[in-house]
């Protein structure tokens, strides 16, 4: 069993998404990312995350729609 907490970072800005991913990984979290809400919904339908960090203003499916 994996004891790391899993986090999904949903952010359309590459630099911010990568910064948050790097910081959380350094602190021991298992991190996955999505660049928009549609990709996030697909990932959420396939696995469980302990936490989702979600941008509100994104293309395609926005954070409120997710």
C-alpha cells in the first residue's frame, strides 16, 4: 500500500503547475497534474486523490464546472 498522500494539481499555466508539483513532491506527496478541467475530470474518474488543487479560470472546462 502506498502511504504517500496523492494530489492532483489542475492549472493551465505551465510554470505555476510545475512549481506547485515540484514543491509538493519535495514534501513527500505523490503528485499528478492536469492542464484543464476536462483532463482533470478524466483523471478523477480513473483514480482517487486525497486532494485536488484546482484553478478556477481555465480553458475548456473551468474549475467551477469541475
